């Protein structure tokens, strides 16, 4: 059974492998060298990874910024240096046993909306050109600048003290490890993350993802593959006629009748022709996908 040459593939990353390991597995199974992904998951985490194949790797920058949804479990009363179960225990507090659901819910309310968050020292954030986690593992003091993130939804899904379950829908770039740590501090007992699963990226849901063992199944890959135009439904679509398509393919702008501003996915013949940007009544091509 044949499959498209350029597509986005939702993959369910298991605990253990890195996101790069998943890309390598996809390269081997699909027999394609040009493979990338749209957002790293820590090795201990599982869940949805969008793998871009062929020319769809050029879509990565337009998919990376989508909101993410996670299911997480935090262990109250213990703090680790990495803010997750992989790290060394650095502090233990006993106050978690007195907490109840009402107290936890009250604290969660302060974490909904926009907030400043400091990325973990053990993260891929660059510090003077090098990943922070490499510096931290050498024993260097790593100071990262807080950044503004948005917690669109934060739900308490279970309370089995000292463990609490959370479902989080957040802006791209949010560290759930940092969120768990900060919630623990607000509760006065500390916390670290013991489980993390990414359930969704934008409109893409884990229920449609393939397991690593299915990457060798051509029929399963073909059924799960998302064509480039369908992968960009979060962008407005501009349907180009033949004349517009010719101009855009050659890097020339075309007039647009609507006062649209920003990025658009340009469709022609039911396929993605280009990523364009609208401004001042003109649509200018930014990335052209047509041959």
C-alpha cells in the first residue's frame, strides 16, 4: 500500500525514549531521511508527538506554537533538583497529610491565566548557547529568565495524597514540571512531577496517534497520515485560482479582497500551495510548497 510522500504523523511516544529516538525510529521504518518533530517530550514523559515527514518538515515552525494539553501527576511533600522523578531528592516536608481537596482547588485558582514561570535548570533552554541541563549536570549554577505563559485550563482530576492528578491546557513553552513545583510551593509542602502524558497538541488528539510498533505498518501509517493542508487548519485558508497560484509560486504577491492580516495557508487544487502573509491588501508568499 502506498503512502503520501509529505505528511504529518501523530505518534504516541512511550516513556523512556527521547523525542529524537522517535524521529530516528520513524526514519528507519519509513525509509525517509527528512523527518522532524514539533515539540520535545522529556524521556520520562509519554504522549503525543507530531512527526513531520518529507517536505512537511517545513511546517514545524507553524505547529510548534500550538497549545498543549497534558495529564500530570504530582507528588506532594518532596522536591527534586530536576522537578521530576528522575532527579535527586533535595527536600522533604510533611504538611501534605493535612491538605484536602478544597485547599488544593483554592491554590490552583491562582495558576489559571497568564503567569510568569521560570524554566527548570534541567531543561533544554539555552544559556549562552548551551542547553541549561548540560550546565546544571556539570554543577554550574543556572539562572534562567522567567517568561510569561498562559494556563488556559487547570483541572484537579484526582486526589490520592500525597499524589494529585492534574489536567492542564497551556500555551506552548509551558513547563509542567515547573507548574507542579510552583503549586507545591504555594501549598507550602513542595512537589515534583511523577507522571506526564501529552494528550493533545492544538486540535490533534492522542487517540489518533500510532504507537512506535505501528510505524512499520504501511496501512496504519497511511490511515493516520495528515496532509500538509489539513495540518494547518488553525490558520485561515486562502483558495488560490490558477492565476494566483502561478504568481505565488514565482514569489510574487497577489491582491486579496478581504482585510485579512497575518499568516494564511494557501490552497490550490485541494493541496497546500504555500504559506503566505497578508498585509496592506496583499498576500505575499513566505514558503512555497508547489514544485
